[in-house]
C-alpha cells in the first residue's frame, strides 16, 4: 500500500480523520492530535487491518494546557505513521498500548516519569528513567519545569516564590 | 533471598547490578532462579539518564549538535547524522554529494569499530580472551583511521548542519583503503573461526533465543532482528546520506540466538568494507557543506539512520526560532531491551552475561587521548613508544613478548 492509499483507507474508515491525516513526505504519514477515544479506534485499526506491526516509540510533548503523545508506528514497507493523541494536564489519562505493542513499555513508563501522564493498564515494574526518591509531582520534560530550580543535593524543586530559591549550590 | 513457590520449588532471587558483570554501564537485573535456570528477569535501567533532551530545548541547533553527538560514546556519528539530516529536512537544505559520501564512510568505519568492540566483549564473556585481544587490536586500526580523518577516536565531530566539517584528502583515502585491506583479511579469519570452531558454536548456539515472531513482537532492531531473519535495514528501507547510490546488502541469519548475532555482525563488517571501498572509488568532487540558517522554520521531522545496533530514530520539532521545541532520541538499544526478559527466561545463570552482551550495549572509551603536539613541554607517549615500553616492562620481569610464537603467520603479519 502506498502512503496515499493508507491515508485514503483511514479517511474512509474514520470520518473524524478527514483533513486530519496527511502524507508529509515519502514514508511519512502524520496525523493531527486526536482525543483518547478516537485514538484507540485508529490504533486498533492500524494494528489489526493495516499491518502496522511495529511501534518504535512515543514522543511526549508539552502542548500548553495539554500533554501530547506522538506514537511512531511502522509497517513492513518501512512507512512511518505518526499517530498523535492529546490529554489535558488536569486529567492526563491515556490507555496503555503494551498489550498490542509490548515494545512500548519503557516509552510509556517514560511518559509517566517525565511528563506526568497516567497510563492506564501499564504493567507493574521499576520506574524509568528517573531515580528512586525523585520528588513527586515533578515532571522535568514539561516546559514549566526549569532545571535551575532543582536542588540536586536535597532532591527538591524550589521555584521562585516558594521562599527556598537560591538553595542550589 | 529465597522462597518456596506453590509448586514446592525453591526460588532464589539474585539482584545483579547496577554494577554488573557484562556491561560497563549501569543496569540492574533482578534474576529469579530455580536451581540454575532463570525463571524470571526484571530489567531496571535509567541510571544513565542525563537529561540531554531537556538540555537540547534550551540551546541552539548548532550547540545541540555537540550534545547529540554525546548521546552514545560508540555510535556518536549515527546520532549526529540523524539529527543533522532532520534539521536539514526542516530547513530545506540539500547537502553536497561529497558530504553525503563522507558521512557514509565515517558511518561504516563507526560500524566496523563498534562490531569489533562487540566481538571482543562477546569473546571475553565466554572466556575466549585470545579473540578479545585480537579484535580489540584490530579495532585500534579503525580508531586510528577515525582519529586521522576526524581528529577524534570517538565523538568524531565530522557532521555539521549542512554537510561535514572536514574533507578527506588522497592521503586519508589511501590510509582508509589500506586499513580496509588489512581488516578484511582479519574479519574473514573471524568469520571462519565463528563458523568452523566447534567450541564457539557450542557455547553460543541456543543462547538468548529470540524467534522471528518474538523479535517482531518486542520490536527488536538491528543485528538482533536480522539474526532472526528480519531483513530490516534503514540503509535499504529509507536510504539516507549517499546510501541510495551505494549497493547495500542486509545480512540476515536464521539462528535467532547469540550465535546468529555473532555471524550477522561479522558479515556486516565485510559489507561495511565493501561500502567503504565503493565510496572511496566513487567519491564525488566538490564542496563539503552548504550554509545553514540559524533559525529553522517551524515543523516536525522524524529522521532515521541505521546505527551499528539498529534503527536509530530522532524526532525533532522546530518552532521557527534558533532552538528546537522538542528533540526525542530513540536509540536502538532502547528497542532491544524489551525482548531481554524473554531472552533470559529458561537460560542458565551462567548465560546471563553473554545474553545481555549480545544486544550490544554501549560503553565509551574516551579515556585515551592522542596528543599531537608537544611544544609546551608536555611529555607525550606515542603508540609505538607505549608498545615498546610495555615490551621492556615485561622483559625486565622475565617475559619476552617478542619471542612468543603464534602459529598463524597471517595474524603476526597484520599486527
């Protein structure tokens, strides 16, 4: 299947994808951000029907009030489909895809540690990649988290206004 | 610790790491044993997380190039290539053909030294230290060439946004050619050894099994996937740099175990030598770089390269400024960890180190320095002097290294 044929098939299957999925260049298909429900439907379809058997990783992004998750899938022709979903920071719940794609386990754990995503159904296991004792509620890949306010000795985050700023030596 | 399971069998849990026997980098493996057999393994990594992606967001594109180059001490070129070609795509830059060829030459030299390093580590893990010393000796030849071409043994710094930073002159091309000739003989010898030495096959066969189906399921990449019969190679799937003009034959194997991974890596080295020879013969003349803008237009790009360890993916999002909005690096080792639990289960405890080593974990050998000038009075010891010193050192203690006879004359000649 060519890139355009995949896009056409996706649009045919899902009305909500019209004008939201496009061929960026040869071997690259991108989507705009989908919501949790739409995303799940599309993932099931590309996995079961379109043969996107490989999930390389998930890129977490900070989208202001939301968190963005860009999933990189590919098929046997080496075509990459970047499927995106968004969740509000106030309720950053997404579903795990590790049942379909076990290769996403570490990447989903990373979303939990670095972005504060709540990945529903993620199997138990050691955290990744932050160390034990990392202060709760600190998600370093969010744009509002600044490394200069983090005190490595006490492992505390002291932004201006908390009265502890300048503690970092 | 040990406990009794429902089946009445005694289980012992052994935490190995973070400092552990096969990697020179930290990783923690909680191994559950029944007798000598591994029944479960939990992989704990992340000890080396350095926050490079966050750092990239607060620096300019060109500053980030130096950070990205340091993602990995062994395959730094593949990361800088993926990063540079991503930025070039965002900026709409086409690099000169000569630069594309130079990127390929350095990439294949990097693959050679990485695979030679791995072959030595693997040999060491199974107690075959003679092979470890031979392969690491040969690896030095590649590193010397890389130092000559790039100025550094590792972290080559050859890439820049828009091309490469250094040109190759005839003398360098001749050096590369001569080294390739010597290495080819050696690598053929290793292939012969791997295929015909019964103890090597007996030690590695059936260890760390990952079938084709499981390799697909766990997203294995590079030699781990190719040893299971999956011919995925980004140099062929999506040719980058000059790979579109160069014949590349992905090496596959069907053993799907550590033995297969060994064969694949050795054959890949021969393939790399062919590619290097092709590049030298067909190296286009002309410029080596074009000017790149400081500010990169807003957009997003997914850039891929075939690292020595497999598919390397960079995601870069720009926002129109001189700093990226997001840089995400998916190194190949990150993909290969997912199948580790499956590979370890059912193995003997003694096979754990070689199974872990067989996905080719990285470690950086940046300690050694090459000092090219001694005008300031610095005491400089060159390679030959260092070698002579070590021979004298052993002689004083009654060991004459020069008198040791090695049966295979071909190897002595190549030393």
